[in-house]
């Protein structure tokens, strides 16, 4: 089996997915880890194929811009931001999909 894992955000969102990926790898499965640029090296150090859909500067700009918004506006901005990234993420993983692939992600990626 191959698991394509999606994880973005902070250490608290990334590290649990790294742990799940390590367990899958230990069980003989292949892991493709789709994340932000700053987590590529930790994912590769775990033995995963690692892909980035968001650069460090782009993420910092987004966080800085969202920091001044209220909670509802922040959620809306986050949703629009991810929706804009969706086509790029789909294109990135499309060639890696086959009948043995499962997708693993936090709910907001679905």
C-alpha cells in the first residue's frame, strides 16, 4: 500500500502525521508526505517521499495577514487560501495515485 499524507500547519499538526507515517513505513508501506516547505527535511529524514505545496515566505505572509482578523474572517481566509492551492496539490499527487493508494489527512484537507 502507498499512503499519501497531507499535513500543514504547526508542529502540533505535523508531528502526529509524521508518527502515523513512520508506523506505516514500519509496516512496509510507502509514504508520500505532502506538506509545507519547512517540513520537507523532517519528512525526508523519516524516509518519506516529501512534496511541498507552500513555500516558507508564502506561509509567513498568509499568517501575518490573517493575524489581524477576527476568528470568523480568519477561518474564511484560511478556506479561500486552501481552495486556491487545491488544484496545485491535486496535480502534485495525481501521478502518484494508483489502486493501492490511500489518502491520510486532517479533515480540512478533504
